[in-house]
């Protein structure tokens, strides 16, 4: 993808998210702890007059992560 200038990013418009499926990703650690992470999309913006090298539109996204820790047997006080 080409580098975008600040001016190009300022020529953008927000795109409404019509449907979302925000699933948890789970990571089991050697001590039995399970880390869970789920991304939550806040907003999506399409950059006007910008394309990837394959001609796809360019989007910027604002998101946050929700985390959850579930302790294993060797993690007292968790879970």
C-alpha cells in the first residue's frame, strides 16, 4: 500500500457498520491460565481517492480490545 499523507486522511468519510461478529480469541498458557482477547470496532473511515496496489479501497479503523484472564491451577487468586 502507498503511504498516505495527512491531507489524504483528512479527505475521508465514516462508513456505517451494518453487522459485526466480535468473537473471542483464546490463548492457553503453560501454567493453565487462559487469556481471552476480543476486538471491538469503534468506527470505520474510508479514505477518499486512495487505493491499495491491487485497487482496493483504503480504510482506517478505530478499535479497542477487551481482555479477560482466567487463572490456571498455579495462578492463585485468578479465575
